[in-house]
C-alpha cells in the first residue's frame, strides 16, 4: 500500500510542473502538429488536415473486445470472435483504428524516438476508455523484455499508462507489475495462432506487486491491439494472482485486414 500511495503523491505533484512546462514550450517554441509538423495553436495538437485523416473508433462496438460493429443494434452485443471464445479480460477499448492514417504516428512513437507523443495519445485514450479508467484500481503497461527496453530506451506502453492515469489521483501506475520473461521475436507478421503461441507463458508477475494486485481491478495499457493475444496472455497472468477484474485500453486497434502490420 505504501508503494501505491507514493505513486499517487508523485502523480499529484507532477501535474502543476507539467502544465508549467507546456506553457513555457508554447512561448519559447512554435507549436507544431504532431503529425506533419505544421504550425498549430498548442503543443501536442494535430492540424485540421491530419486530424481529419484519423479514424477514431466511435459508435457501436463489441461489448467485450471493442471491435467496431457496422450497425448499432441499440443494445450490448458480442462480435463473432467473442461468441466463439470469450476473452479472459472483461472489456477492451481502443481510441482509433490502426490504419494507413495512424500507422506513421504510432510507429514514430514506438520506434522513432518520439516519447512526447504519449501526452497527446493519452488524451485520446482517456476519452474512449473513461468507463474502464473510472472502475480500475491500478494501471499496468504491457512490459518489454529488458533487452528490448535497453535498445529502445523507453517502454511506449508505460508512457501511455502514465498519461492515461494522470487524471485519477487515486489510481496507481505499476510499471513493473508484469514482467516479460522471454525475449521472444516480434509479433509482427505472425498469424493469430502464431501470436498466441509466441506469448504463451511469456509474462510473469513481480513478487513485490502481488500484494497490491490481489482483489484489485487492473487496467492493462498497450499501444496497439492486433489479435488480442498479448492482452489475453497478460490478463490470464494477472487473474492467476487473484486480480478481481482485468480490462484493456490501447491507442490503436487493427480492424479488418491489417493484422500483420505491427
């Protein structure tokens, strides 16, 4: 509990400092669109042209996994995949479709040394995942293996987790709660079945986090939801240590035929 209270206090103290830094940047530097780098009103904004290209997930979605549904039936409905195999997590939601319009932004954040994009992306995720965030006790990013973290220098999921949790003073971010036990090959280019095999038994729970996790409601945060294999593996790992409920919130969601893109 002491660790969780420390996380809350740290987040509370950082907010005024963050606002001051943003205001200073707006004065010293010309704010640039996070997409095309054209001039905008505020740091972290998108220009109208880039904004219009993005496809945010709105309207009817599967009540469990969040997959967009073309026609709104007016009540909660499951997609075919969730009917066939109900996920271990309670619900998953994503801010936007991972497609040609969003791919460059996501890859710049993930591989292009653009960690500052987490603040902008976090606001989009908060908007679509308000219900999930409102009922969670802890926020947990999908971890990188330490070798990959050393090479990349930051875990993009951890940056998103901190951004998403910044609006909740009573929620702790536990960046080390989940551990990546193996340095498996990338999921890119793999089929759904191969992705499941690749992450099976790939995660573990830190012994130090077990007390904070027991009977808690956890929100897993990641950059892109592709087939759900990673989310499912993380959820099962957390449920095995008596987490009461697991939900998933991501920036992007593969819809249709893009599943091998990331």
